[in-house]
């Protein structure tokens, strides 16, 4: 796992072989956005300690959606440090193991990529302590709020921190190469609409589920990519 500073003393990225998670700091209070795969708890804890921070101050784990590379270590981290796990109402039953993971409608070029993604170990059923809706404030980042961004899954979310100009897009948007619509969507048309909604926030920093964060010319890059993505 690689540890990447995004905003000094505020935001770090944990990069795994597939996918990534983010650590947000409000002083000593910590929030994790996504949790990597089920083997990620120990590397995440070690990375937090390497920053001189205490994992005991982890207050919440916000899950962008129900996929195994985002959910995997959430339950272990929450149980170990007393954090609350938060996810959108529509993906919460999947995360708990009550419903199956929704199957995406794959484009031909996505099929081999999807097969590679299945090498990530399955996530265990994970308790969800709080079910989120569009506009909810999870309690960090000086007023961070949830943006329902369906399409990748029905309960996919972004998180916008307007006072800091930061936007977490989940897998609705990717930056593996150029900024683009994320792959493996259950409903591509809705995903495109969500992409355009997220881009309209015009953040100065955008953090994706896959690909390096954007910290320069971010709003323009998102707006162009969203405009260039055909609907449906």
C-alpha cells in the first residue's frame, strides 16, 4: 500500500493494488472514506500511525458504495476502534450481506477489467451503523454532505466538502489516465447524469475511487470530461 499526501495535515490517500481509500483529518478526529479490501485493516492502521495520528480517533468510515474494494476492511476497523460505518440506504443491505452485490452491465472492453477486479477478496458482511441520504451531513470536514450519485450502483455516493473545495466521487468518476466516467456501472445513463452533477460542484480537489486525485485545474477537467461523455 502506498501513502500519498493530498492536502498537508488534512487529507491522505491510501493506494492499494486495486482501488484506494482516503483519510480526512479534523484536528485529531479522523474520518476514513472507503476502506480498501478485507486485508487492508493492518496497512491502514500502520499508515495512520506513521502520520503521527492515533487510529483510536477514527470516528467514522464513509463507504462510497458496496463493492469489495471499498468495503473490505470497514467492519474490522470499526470493531477495532469504535468507528461508525456509514453508507447510502440503497447499498446498506448489500454491505450487510442481506442482498447480493448488483451485477454491472458491462461494455465489451470492460469485461477483462472486471474479471481482474474479481481477484480482490470478497468483503465480509459488514454492519452499517448509519444509512445516508442525499444531503445528509456525516459530521466531518466543516459541513461535508452526501451527494447521491447512482449509476455505478444504486446507492453510490459522493461527498462534498464545500468549505475545503474537496469532492470525493467514489467510482462514478475515474482518473486512470484521463478523467472519465467510471466503469462497471449498473445503469450507465444514470451514472452519466451523476457525473455531470458531481462536476457541477467545481471542486479544487477531486478524489476518485481509482486514479490519482486532481489538485490543479480540477473544475475545468471535470467539466470537460462530463460534457464530453455521451448520455446513455
